[in-house]
C-alpha cells in the first residue's frame, strides 16, 4: 500500500462530480473518450457551464469546491478499473440512480453522441492538496486529459472506499442492480445542505454516509468544531474568570449528554444560585471555582450545601450527586466539609478530559457508569477515582481499535473478504493484544463494532454466533493522550 506512483496527467471533470467521487457518493465518471483500465490520473476540477439541476440528480452535493480566486485544488487521484460504452438499450433510469447523473442528462448525451463512456474510478485522496492556477480555457477540457505542470507522487494509502465496498459498488453498477438504500440516500440529500450551518445535521449526515459505505475516512478527518471551546476549559478554570468558567462547565455537561434547566450555557448564574444542576439522566448539583493561585476556602462547599438544599429540598438534594469543579487547592476546612457531605471535587483538567473523550468517541462516556463512580467513596478529592474511570474508558477504546485493525490486517494477509470469530480469536493472541479476552467476549465486541450506529466493521450473520463473519469498513483511530 506504500508503493509510490508518478502521475503526469489529470482528468478534467466538473467540480461537483469530483466532490461526489471524493465523498464516496459515486464511483462513476463520464469522460469524452475510452479510458484504459489500470490508467492512473489526477482529478482536475473545473466549473461546468451546464445547468446543475438538469444535469445532476438532486441528491449530489450542491457545491463546486472551487474557491473565489483564480486557483483550484487537486485533492484526489484515481485509477480506472473499468470503462464501458453504453447506448440507449441500457436502463438509463437505473443507471441514473446508481450514479449522480440525471436520466435527462444521460438521454441527452446518447441522443447527441449515440453512446456514453462510463468509467469506474477507484479514488484516492491526496495527503496534501496540489494547488494549481486555473486555466481560463479549462471548460473546453472537461472530460479530457490535461498535462500537469509537474508530476504528482501519490500512494494508495487513502482510498475513499474500502476494497470490499468498492467491489460491491462496482458489481452493482455493472449489473445495473437498483440501489440498496434509496431512502437513506434521500435523507442524506436533505441533510447535506443543512450540515453547512448545523453541526447536529452534519453529524447525522456523516453517520448516514458511513451506513451507506461512503467515504471510510469521513469520520476520521472531521473534528468536532466544539473542540475549540472544550480545550479552553482547563485554561479558563485556572484563571480568575469565574463567570466564563461556569459557562464552559455547563456546556461541557451538555456535551457529555446531561440535560436540565440548570445547564443554560449563556446564563450568568445557575437556577437558584447554583452554578449548575443536571436533571437527566440523573441529578447533579454543583459549584465551580476558577482561581489562579489562591486556595479554595470552606465557603465553596458550604455554599453548595446551602443553595442546593434551599433550591432542591432535602430529599432531592440528598439523592443528587454533589460535584465541585475547582482549580485551586482546598484548605483543610473546605476539604473536611466536602468529604463529610459526600461532595466530589475534581479539577478543570479532569472535566475537560471527560468532555474531550466524549467528543472524540461519541457515547464512550457512559453516564450511568459515571454516576456509580461519583456515588462511591472516597469523597472530597475525587480526582483519582474519576481518572480511574477515564482510564477504563480509554482501555476499552484501545481494545476496540485493536480489534478493528486486527480484522483489517487479517483480511489483507489472508486474502479473504471476511473472517469468523474463531479465526480472529486465534490471530488475536499473536497481535500483541492489550489484554486477554475470551472468544465470546470478542464476539460481543465485534457485534458492537459492526452495529450500524458505529460502522467500523461489517457483519455477515451466520446460523449461530460462531458462524458469524466480519469484514473491515473503516479505521478507529486513537486520539488519546
């Protein structure tokens, strides 16, 4: 996979088509000539003069990805796997549903040219974009090859689609089989434009693309935009900006999955004077204390006790988790008050670590497990027990990342498309594993990793659990400190 190739030419295509190829939305292009299978070339984007709504199906990305200046980026290269010459005898409506081109466009081209060239392209991303000065006459070259000012050196390290997914899509297109999930594709087309301004819509859009098998690197390369403020939690907590620290902690609790009227991130103070109060999935009442150098006095836990009791009442307060997020060292009185009243004290660094982990690995923080952790002794300084829980989560992620890589490497080395759990369990012990696991436990984790909600592996269901087979879909990268 690390073989280097030198590419001196590029196929010029309309920018929306290249973007759809890079997104894994299609594997087909329509050049103006026959392309020899095995030929490699860069993908050069140009602005098409054709009416978008007539030439393309509505669910392709409505962007050209050409910037406003006089330059364009080469972001990917491709290898032609097959090139067909098709005429009006083919079912153009099915061909349209399997590509990005409208039936009207396909019929129009065939009426004009009597045939179309359909190239099946295996697309690979470039590690670094190649910036080119646009040619004013480049529209005349659409569908044709152009020479590059200097050759590109590329590898096959970043395929848009996995080997298995590409093979499935290629077979589907060759046999003109109808799309497997038209409803999901329709939903994705509705979400794509919303994802430009809505992070929630973007997350769902990305998840659907994973379910459809589009772009195995989709989730690996897109970082949550919330990381900008998440990475400021500890910094602000170790400053004198108490109001900003409260807001960041409330935002962090929302990011972890808590809800409640006492988590308004824009409020200058919590409900009833509390800095924060979660309601679901369980009640947490808490105080924040940002400080640069001074010690935390007994006033902080005493205030939590007083305000929490007054606002919630004794019964609800007693049944709530008590949490103080404080940067400074507690004096002996504050520590004794917190310990005797079953309060947990953690640092800004620790809550930032929890939120970061949840951001990099969605739903990795199990809030009910976190509740058990916070309910258990010791109270007072709770850094060690919370960090022990974080370590447990990180080890779980490392194990799952290891198993995803195990499946990927096993299939590559064995030359097979899928593998059973017993074969994978045998290979596991020679793979420098994080810890020993039994076959049944491995199967349970493989099922989890092949769930449509995770989508790291695929599963071919057998007659019983031992006959299940698994295959690789996408990497589970480690972003752990």
